[in-house]
């Protein structure tokens, strides 16, 4: 059930079928290397929810594309709003979702930079006397595209579990693990997810223009518990 695709008379049945559950995809618009689109985060979230709605009775709200962009505003295509406006938009949108009859709202977040303002928003709803519930679920699909995860899956269940992978593919995965490479931004995992969702938007010929591998330069600060600064994220 896609909110924007439904006719007015269909909403009552949608509310009943979904047991009042509405999910909002939340992402952002920011540079993702030169091989992925700036809408990567919201595109992933929206695609996953639309596929999920084919299986489960859930209503998918229109995309919340204007998330908290922190460190890439010097690059074209990034859109950054103030935190105050983002919070207010979320308050108003959730209020409208509830007014329409959905009293269980899930924010499906696919952009790490949104975590802080979404957590603050959800905390504020607990003290505002609202008659609906809001929860956050962070998109974890990237872990399923991690080379270590895929190799473990093959070891446990055999090659047939991922029949698309060639011997050369397996060598690439093993090399990633052996060299202890880490995830980053527009990295191996994020690229793999976008190839699965929107292959026509991925420019593999531009993949080496910007490295998606973390420099780990600020890892020691993260390990010390100083992990909330956007400056650290930009360095890392």
C-alpha cells in the first residue's frame, strides 16, 4: 500500500489491513562518490519499503528526502536544512499521518546523519501527550552486502546460496576481507545495494574517482567515545 498511489476511499481499508502501521522512508540528498546518485540514501529506503509492502500489509508514506547533511555541503547536489526545520517537518508529518488514522508510525532511516535528530524527535513525542506511537528502524541492509557476511553465508550453506557469484567475484570478496578493508561512504556495500536496487543509476566507470573506503584517521577518537562530532566523520 503506497500512500500516494491510493484513492481516498481506499484509506479506511488500508488502515484496517495494516493495523494502523505507516512507514516513512527517511534519507537525504548528498554526494555519494561520482558513481552513485545524490539520492542514494532515500532511494535505498524507498525501494526496500516498496518491496516490503508487496509482502506485508503496511502503508508506505512519501519519501522524507531532506535529512541532516553534515559534511558534504561543499559538493553540488547536497541539500541541508536546519535541524529546527527538520524537527518541525517531522512533527507536522507524523501529526498528519496520525490524523489520517495511522497510529503506529515507523521512521525507516537510511542515512546515518539523521540518527541524532530522529532520536531527539522520538524522545520529544514521549512527553508531548500524543495519541500515536513513533519508532525508528535503521536500514541495516548494507551488512548483507558485506564481503565477510557473504563469505560466511557461503561457508555455511554452500555456493548455491549466492549462485550469481563467480570465482572472480569470490576472489574480490576474499581480498576485501584479507586486507581488512572497512566500509565507508559510497563504499563496497552501498554500491552493491544500489546495484541491486537501481543498477541503471550506478556508473561503474566512475567508481574510482572518489574513494569510498574509510581513512580510519579518526578511529581512535571514535573508540574513545568521541563519536558524535561531524568533523570526525568527515576526517574518517
